[in-house]
C-alpha cells in the first residue's frame, strides 16, 4: 500500500514528458543552421538557431547545444529538483557558460568571427515548466489554449515594448526591425529570460525556431499540437505545414507531451 502510494506521488511530481524533435533546411536556405537536443530521461529539451556567414551559424548553434548538454550531464538538475530558485540559477548560469563557449569558438577562425546563435531550453520538474532563452526562438504551451511563454529579443519586439533605444533613422530602423537584440556569441547586457509555468498531464509544449513560428499563425500551431497523436507526428506536421507555407528559413520543432 505504501509503495503504491509513493509510486503515484512520484509520478505526480515528476511527470514523464514524451519528446521528439525534428529540423529541416526549408525551401530557400542552402544549409541548415538550426540544432536541437532532447534528453527525455531528464525532461530537458533545447533548440538553437545559428547566424553568421558561410557555415558559422551552424557551428555556433551546434557548439551551444553540445556545451549545454555536457554542462547539464551531471546531477545538478536532479539535485535541484523542487527548488525553483536553484533551477532558475542553474539555467541562467548555464546559458552564460555556453555563451562563453560560443565566443571562445568564434576566436578560433576568421570564418567564425561574428557568429552567434539564439537559444532556448525547456525543463519540466515537479509539475512546472522552466524555460530560459535568448533571441527569437520561442516556447509555447498548449493547455486549454495556446500560450506563448517567451518574448522575442528582437529590435522590433523591444520597440513595441518600449524597451529599445529609438535613435535610428527610419531607414536604419527598417533594416534592424527583425534583427535579434540578444544572442549567444555576444556579451549579455542582462540575464537571459526565464519563465516558470505550471503544467499538467495532457499539456503539450513546443520549442521552435523562427523558421516555424514566422510561417504559421498560432491557430495552426494549436490545431496541429492538439490533434497530433504523438510528439513525432506533431513535429512532422508542423514542419510540413511550414514548408507548405513557403519554408523561407530553417525549421526546427521540439515537442513535449506531458
């Protein structure tokens, strides 16, 4: 009786998250600069969208993903289970550490100079979803409705929030509207953004690059996520829909079923 109770309690506080991820070059780009990782045994998932000339963006996103996976490969997250402040600290510290890795990598070759990457990770613990990100990669939660959990770090978004300096000429402003204002590969002016959101059985989580969300309205994202039978099916349908809409950028979707 006691053992049965404990098993039920463990499942309640440590919900298993079924995960799948997929990335696609899209219909326009010649190479794929997106990277992702899923660690189902740790309820951890991440997406990086690289930027830079030649293959530098690909190197930046891959370096970021590999560095974060290695950093969180120890028991730090498990030891912090249930401690919101400690988990938040680990994720922010992790992104700062990864940023140093990307900047260090950029110094190894002139081909990598100026490379960078947006980055987001999602982690589920004790019925809470933690996200930590820089750039315009996004996290969505589908519960009763679709909710965008993250805010974009772009000049356009920051102007709309009234947090960006509006000193550009109108011509310059048009050029920079969709340029990211925060990314790995450059010094952080402030900490990465973190969110903490309650999740429950049946909820669905989406992490994605802008190559997905810029091509599909929220209504399409919600429909696909709600109707898909598995995370793999959701990823396949999301990427197919983005390509059908034009596939103007690399497309990455990581989906978790709580």
